C-alpha cells in the first residue's frame, strides 16, 4: 500500500491562500488505510482550514468528500458538480491520485494535501514502515522475503556492513539491520548455505522512469 | 447477526418492553424518557415494577458477570418518580365501532388501553365495585399498594375508556346482549374460583379461601383467625395470605406445602421475607381431613415424598404411617384457582375444561364471531405480565378483525447470543443495588409497602450496570478494510474476515473506541450515534453562544461518573454527557472552535476509575491530536483542557 502523510497546515494554507471555495477530496484506498487521507481526515482538515481562515475578510467555503479510489478517472465522475462549484481542489491522495484529479479536471487548480512517502505496511503499533522501493527487479527470492534494497539504508545486496550493531542499523538505531533479519530468516528456512552466494549487481535498467506495465485489455 | 438483534431481556418479556432503552434513559437521569418508553407498551408500570415475575432479569446477560440488572426495580423507580406527570396522550376516537371488555383486571384493562389508543370507543364491564382484578383484590398492599394500581388505572380511564362496575356477565349482562350493542367483545374474566382439596371437613366454619380472605382484608374487614392459622398451598397467594395474617396480629402462622421449596411457585425471596416476618413453613405435608366440632380445630395431615416412576418422572406420594395433626383456629386454602364461568350460559359454546374459555390461537379469537377472550380465563392463573400480554394481543386481533385486516404474523425475533467466556473477565464486576426495606419489626404491624424503592443514586448506579446489549458497533459500506477497529478494540471483538472486518454485535460492549478511530467514519454506535452526537453538540454550541457570546464554553463529561437528578449542575445546556469520553472523536473537540467558542473543557475520570477499558489512553490521544490542530490553526491549544476528577 502507498503510505502518505498530511502536509503541515501552514504549507496547505500557503497553497490555497488566494482561493475561497475549496473542495477537499479524500481517497478510500491506501491513504484511508494508513489513516491519513480518509473521510475523517477530510473533515478534520476542513475544520482546521476553517479555523485558520477565521480572520479572513471573505470566509472560506470548504466542502469535502471521499471517493473510493482517486486514481481511477471513472470514480471521479461523481464529483463533477462539486468541482464546478469550487475555485480549487485539495487532494488527500497519493501523487497518483492528485495527478489523476488534475488530469481529469484540467480547468481548476488541484493541490496535494499530502506528501506521498513510500510503499509500506503497518507494524501493528501505530507506525507504517517502508517495505518496497518498486525497483522493478525483485530479489526477495534470494533474501528470505526481506528486501535489502529498501530496508537497508545502503541498499546492500551482500550485507551486512560493518555498521550493524546489536542487530540495529548505524544509520538509525531504531531500525533493525535488514541483513541480520535476512540471516535469521534464512536460518529458519535452512538456507544459510545460500547466503554464501554473491548477489550480482541489480539490473537498474528495469527501473526506468516513468514505469509502464502493459496489462493488455 | 444484525444490529437489530434483540437483547435477551426484551426477548424474554411477554410484551417485548424495550428494557435497554429505558434502563439507558434512567442511567442518564432521564426518567421522563424512561417512563415514555415503558408506557409505549405497558399501561401498568407501577404494578410490573413491583410484582412482575421478571423473565427479563433471568435472561439478563449481566448475570453472566455478577448479578442481573434489577430491571423491575428500575421500572418501579421510573414509575414512582413520574407519578405526578399527567401528560397523557389522548387520541381519537377515530372509529365508530364500540368494543365491550368484560373484566377489569390487567388483561381487560390493557386491551381497553390499547384499543382506546387505536381510536375505538371502549366500555369495561366489571363484576365487582372496583377495577383492578387481582391487582387490587388479590395482592396485599404491603407488596402492591392500591393507590399505585389506581394511578395506572386512572390513566387508562383518562383515555376515554368507560367503566361500568357492579355488572357481572351471566347475571347482569349476557354476551348476546353485548354483541347487539358492540361490534366486538373481549372476555377477560380472570380466574378467581378457588380449588378445594379433596378432604372431608372443608365446609367447616374457619376454613376460608385465600382469594376470599385477601378480598375481605383489602376491604378493611378482619376475618377471625384465632391463635393458630394454617395456610395450605405454595403459590404467591399462599405467601400473601400468610404474611397478611402476620400483619393482622396472628401469633402462629404456618404454611403447609405438599412439595419442597424448590417446586414452590412463589419465589425463594418471598419465602425468605415471609420467614423473616415469622411465618413457618412445613414442606412435604398435605392435608387429609379438616376436623372440628362446629368450627375448625385441627387438620389431619400426611407427610409426602417423591418417587421415580417407570418413566423416571418424579411422582408425589404419601409416606405410609406418617399421619400427624396440626392445630388450627383458621385454615386458608390457596391450592389453585379456576375461572368462574359455570353460571354464564351463553358462552357454553366456547367453554373448555375447568371453567376456561377455548380460543383458537394466542390472539384470543373464539368460535363466536366478534368474541375474543384472554387472560386467566383462558389460561388459568398466570402472571400479571402474561395477562397484560394477552390483552395486548387481543387488542391487535380485535382491531384487525374490525378493519378486515389479515391476522398479524408472529415474528420470532433474533436474540443476541450469551457473552463469550473470554469477554466476561474483561468487564468490571459491580454488585446489584439492593432496595431498602421496612424493618421486620415495623412492617409486621401494618400494611405499608415493604420495599421502599431505589434512591436516585441507586437507580442511576444500577442502570449504569446495564451492558447496553446489542447497542454497539455497526460497520457501514464506507469501510475501507483498514482493520484499525481490530487493532484498537479493548475487548478484541472485531475480527478480520475474508474481506471486511466483522464486529459481533452480541459481544460488542459499545465503548465506541473503534468508531472514534475509524479513518473512514464507517462505524456507528447505536448507543450514541454520530447523528445524535452532532445534534447534541450543535445544540450545546448554540446555547453557549446565546449565553456567553464570544466567551462561550462547552463541557464534555462522562455520563458514568457525573450524573444526577435533573436540575443538578450536569444538566446545563452547554454540558454534553457521553457514555464514556474516550468515544468522542477529535472533530467533536474541534467543532466548537470552528463555531467561535472560546473554551472546551473535558471532565475525565481518573485512571483505573473507568467504566470501559483503556479510556484515558484514547482520550489523551484524541486531545493531543486536537491540540495539535488548534495550534496549527493559530489558536492556543490550552483553550482545550482536560480536568481529571
């Protein structure tokens, strides 16, 4: 799932300061699940913007709605009327959602209310952790299902490095050393021997931007 | 199981009273709402609050944790506290048809009440000079004061119901005559003809039936009892008669019962209360002969025992050579009752065994067109709530008959399941409130009511013990399957299923934390819905602004900690009570500021002093987040304060 964070209210205010009728669009997919861009946050952001604009000469008019998937143009049809009645749109979605909105409604400024962070999962303790860098050349079969490209700050393919201390990473003492995790997992899988193989450098040509996957409809 | 599943208390009630609804209203100190809910289905709350057989309490799921909710006592509280409220909804008449009710007991009067509310002209015929049936003639005043029964009856009459007393069916009127004047007749004669044991000597002076005895006493007469009184029987009436004898000053009162206390129709509590007043009980004893010269002097009895027959059923048989004698100056017979219909000629076509009337189904329809019957005359003696239920069913059946509607289909409700074993230890134990009673030495001197009713504090505290079964969380289609509810529930009720999470409504404790944490606002709690919360908050904000303008302040408080009699400080219009404040989502804390309020104060409970679990953890999270938003929006976060009390 795509993990995103809400921008600071100051940043959002700066983007929309010259607009009065603002429509906030939440997304019912990843950003709802990671608790930052669902209907609850749409309502809180709209309250916050109303409070922070309380001294404006002309009052802000804020409306909001969450649609099931912002990166799907067909789902965007339902907000045609709301868009018509607005001066600007604040998208509470990942960058893909913001761009889909922006492409669909070309005559109105669409601003991102979120910073898209990464592909990750919940750690069950209220945090979301990055798990995948979308490198385009998956090597999880070699590393016991743990991605060193993402979870090792150096992206080492043959680790660990000398900075692994007590199972933690020298770059951030709260981060477990990915290569230690890989070692433990391979041990559980009785595959420790395989770690003696040297992994070749990745084929980064598969990471060419912008990526494109042909699904063939 | 859907959110509409019925709490077991309601399902067990013969008239399906919304127990959860009125108990919750009392927990908020709102007795007017409580009595409104009760009276919606029950015209006799003061009676049922005192002498109901309380199937609801046996079904109450709180009993799985400690003790059931004292439901009947709470009903009595709601009724006692609103005795002066005479806001009666007077209706109709909408229809021209007239209906005769024969019998002014609980069944007949309930039918009269419901039919009057439906908009019919109703006349009640009563053989005695007073309405109420066994409620006023049978149950002694120390258990059910006559004035509270009369209060309920007056309300029924105030709906426009006409009562013709001293008019007996078979003597003063006949069914045929009634059917000429009325379009439907409901026969609810009761069951007051006493049964007699098959013994010699029952004709002796001094041998009296309990019904006759209690009736005489209720009219202020004092039958001769002498020194030693023996009551034969083990039902409520037997105990009522015994305790009445004590109050009339009899020094030696014994109840003789052929079975043991375990088989007694009267409850164990009644037996204990009677014993504490000095009544003696002799079990497994039956009379053989009443003996005396011109007046009862003694009873020849035998001991009884249970034997298992071939079909393994226990049978009661006399013990050989166990005869004994009991001295008695008076004997009161309370072994059972049948309806008294033998001298009513024109209902022969519908009469059944032992004086009963035969009906086709539980709506009370009989083989005579337009004639319905219900209550004890159909079933033999039963509880007052069953009589009320029968009157209600008959009222609907009569209405449908007169309006040519098809009979109402019986819908069996889906009932909540018992609490899971793993939830039970997570719920805090709180013992049931015990109602104060008159001290024994005082109550045996008069007929004053023994049970004194709950105080406000007791009633609210008792009502707050209710688990609000089935008023918990419901997930809407807006759910995005984030499974946050699964992670935050302090009772581990939500579970991840194949697609969306599921919340078992039978187990949900309605704490509301999942709803306040749901990112999609997809969970609502029936106990305190989002819609209700928004309305309450908006009303409070409007009042606050009216009262103090730009200096307005809103206060949230925990209903479980700070509730009192109406008129006390928490009933301020700007204060919002919540069934636990952990359920309040951040937007409710922010909204008043959006509307220009100056301050929001939260009265929180101290740690470990909480009705649900982990409340302060969630409250702190919501408050911190709200403060961050206020700060970012340019307000002082200290405008939102939490006070731990």
